C-alpha cells in the first residue's frame, strides 16, 4: 500500500476531446515518494513499449528506477516542486514532471508526463501535464518547456492542449526531438 500525502489531488474522470468522460476510477495525483520505484518499474519503465520512448535498449531495471527516484525525490526536496505520480487505487497509471533541466544547451523548467500503456488515450497525460503546470505556476517563470521525440504525436497533442506552441526541432540522445514552449508571465 502506498502512503497518502496532503498534497494529493483527485480527478473525477478523464475527458475525451469531445468533452465526454471516460468511465473509470478517480485518479489521485501526489508527489513522488522514495518508495515508488517498484510501482514505476511495474507500470511504466519496465514495460518495453513505454520504455522505448526513452531509449532503444529495452526496459529499465528496478535498480535503474530506484536510482532515478532517488534523484527526483532529491530535486523536489531542494526546489519544492518535482515529479508526481497518478494513481487509480493501488496502480500507478503515470507520472507528471516539473523539473529543472538542460534542453539543447539552455537551462529550462520542463513539464512532462508518461502514462502506463494500459491507460493510453484516456486524457491522463493532459491531466498530469495540467498538474505539473500548477506546480510551477508560483515560481515567477517567464515560460516553461516540454519536449518529446518528433514522432510522438500523442505527446505533441498534449502539449498543444496545454497551450504550448512549437518552437524548434533539436537532437537529443541521437534522435530528433521537438521543443514546445508556454509563456507564463509578461517580461
């Protein structure tokens, strides 16, 4: 059983593009915990199809997930924003990202998402992206970015739904990626 957290929120359902809702459980979103590596491995990065969006050499090991979770929990401790997980009951259905990163040589704050394959095309990525935007709203940033492989049509659609605009293409990890940006404050 996973721990509850006061920062958690819940979503009544997942919306289709026509505004109707997918039937199903409520999704709870709460900050990533140090104990979440096995859930991430089981639902997300241990799945070869999900992992293939991040690398070509196959799924991630549990040890790799544990090391990643350690880094991401430390980011939240230092910066007071970071990764969150979406849950349906005791099943991790995805993560939302809000983090500092280097994109094409520049320091940025990135938002992002990953959804368990069994939950693709249900609006979960959009909900996780909205949550990430909420996390960074109070930081006084001029803009935030998101990026994905050029061929990831689903994530590009989420970026557009979140009000982001295409900025440029660039190479990352030997693959063509696209960068989207959303202005947050007037300069």
